[in-house]
């Protein structure tokens, strides 16, 4: 199942690709030089009233209309003054009225010095526009070209829900020359680049030259409001396996490294997907998976854990998310809430990374906020234990309308080795302690924690398990769609 389809597009959007908006942005007449800055009026006169550092209009991506604000570094360094702010605010208003995605193609050195504070307040104006688009559930995308810095970046650029950046582009709050002037130190080659931003979890995709438009098309196809609530595949609930596993055998089966990970299931269960990267706060935890996916024609947000995402050499056990990983999960759940998309969680982790570094970076708060974010999603939510569910770190994405388990999966309050250490001061007695924890799918079905059991990849085979999981997800989401009491039932399940 594909993750991106190449489409014959221009290498990048151009002004001539934009169709006029149904209103005209104000020109500079009577207020283009608010400070009387030396030489500025002549620069504006040389440009003409219609030339500005941003062009706005409608464009067609993925066969659907999108409102675009297209930055132009060739006009006064792409800087944002009052007319720039007026045009972007107008474009956002049109997106709001027509319920269209908003795409910002940024190319800017920042706020326009010659307009002083009149320029700077445009950051607040464009941020207010983003706030309104978010409240309306409309997706905001950004394409960071070279350079993307300053006030444009620190307002409507960085506020985008999804960011595609050009490889090698300069990206940062302040440009390298400004940083060097303030710090007195040269900026390293690995700083202020699209690649550095990707490592820091600040962008979702770094695209090679000419590849950004196909990525943008693919994201628009997944997120456009006119498309995202399409029908699910027609499917019946799968027959629950009649199998009872020994607790310790189930723990060992759940921990097998050859089990399909969340990234594998994105390919095997869904028709299309694009992965989201990063916590937008300085890190992208590869142990955590977040994506927008398509199941039939229904768009969903998928989160989960990948045991193979982090090597043990990194100082963590495989699949143990750190604080940044939970912030990434929270970001994805927040997007599902804003876009009113179902949230599907794949649980397979021994638990959160308890290292001192992870703890100092806010692990406990990040886990707690993930619970709140998942519980706040208004659309249907479904979690599937696809391996080992380890304590509260796993449950943070499992507090959902329905909790499914593969028959060879386990969910534990604590790992058997940890329980054996507490009870007997001997972790080697884990096999003896495991049954006491009642961690198996059949145990948790009896306790009312698990709602349904589906075939697992070690009891059956990975393909059979994936086919069954796809059908069960479609049937479960269809049931939840039809349940008018769903949100009240969730509140009763996890509340009073």
C-alpha cells in the first residue's frame, strides 16, 4: 500500500499558478510607509502597488481547491509588512469561509524593518488567522523553502499542522548571520537547515528538489475537508479466536522482535498513509509512530509504538518512548481532535523510558497530557494491543472507546520481571509471577478491560492477522459511527 504517489506538477507553485481570491487585498495607497523610513517609499514605488513579498490565491492540489499564500524572497527579502499581513489574513479568511485547506509557501527573512512595529504586529494577525482555522477544523500546511526565518517562520509558518521542507533550505527563528552577530560564534553546518529541523522534530518531511509538490498533494488528499469523511470498507467483525495462552508463553510471544510493528501495520492494514514527524519541541522519537492514513475512504490518525524504532545502543530498550515521544503522540491526538478524525492506536511497548534524561525532560507530564489528548478526541477512538502493553505508558494511547487485543498479546500493570523483583527480590521468578498479573487477552476479556480479541501473528501468521485487523477496525469504527451514546459511554467508562 503506497505512502506517496508522484503527480505531474510544476517543480514548485508559481504566481501564475494561482487563481484570484474572491476579494482584493488592500494596496499600499495611503499607508505603505508608516515610519517615513529613509528611501523606503522609493523602493515601494519601484515595485508598484501590486508587487509584494507574498501572493495569495487559489490553487488546485489533489484535484481540490486549496488557498495558498506564496512567499517571494525576491521582493524585499520576502519580509512581512502590513500589506503582506493583509494578504495572508485575507487568504485565511477565504479558507475559513470556503472550508478549504490553507497552504503557506514560505520564503522570508522575517519582519520588515522599514515598517517597524506596524510590521511586527502582523505576526499576531496571522497567528489569529491560524487560531480561527484550527477552531474550524481546517488543515494548515506549510512548504518551507530557502530561506524560512524570522517573523514569517515564527508565526504562520511554524504554526502549520504539517510541514514539508526543501532539502538544504535555511530554516530558523533567526538567520545564521543574525545568530552569529548575537552570539559571536559561527553557526555550524548542521544548524539552521531543513535536515537539522527534521532531526529536531520541527518538520515532517524533507523533500529533495522538486519533490515537495507531490508530498503536498498527498497530504491534501488525506486531509482535505471534502474528502476525509468518506466511507469505511464494508466489513463484519472477525470471529474471535478460541485460544487460551499460558501467561508466560504469551509474554514471550508478545515480545518477539519479528512481530509486525506499528510501521508495518500502517503498510499492511491501511490503503495509504503519510507519517508525521516530531514533537515540535526539539526531538523526533523514532520509537513512536504518528501518521495520517486512509482506511477505505475514511481518513484516520494512527499512533503507535515501534520496537525496532530505537536501537538498544541508543541507551533505551527497544520501543520505549521518551518524553518527546509522548509529546509526539499528544500532537497527533490533538490533530485528530481538531480535524474530527478517528484515532487508531497500536500498542506494543515495554513501557516508557524511565531514564533520568527522559524524566528531566518531562516524562510524567507528557504521559499525563497524552491521556487527556486521547480522551479529548471527539471522533471514534480504537486501540489495539499488538504486542506488549507495558503499564501507564502504553495505556496513555489505550484509553479509547474500544480496546482490542491480538490473542497472543499481553497488557501488564508491570512487567513480570519487575513484579518478581518486588514480590520475591528475584527477577528470575518472572515466569512464576506472570499468571498472577492476568495479562493475557483472554484474562483481560474476562475482566472487561478488553472489548474484543482478534487473531495474532504468532498464533496464525502476520498476513492473516493483518487482514483480520483491517476488517475488525472497519467494523468497530462503523459501530462507533452509529452509536449516538458513544461519547457518554466513554465518559462513563473512564469517569464517574
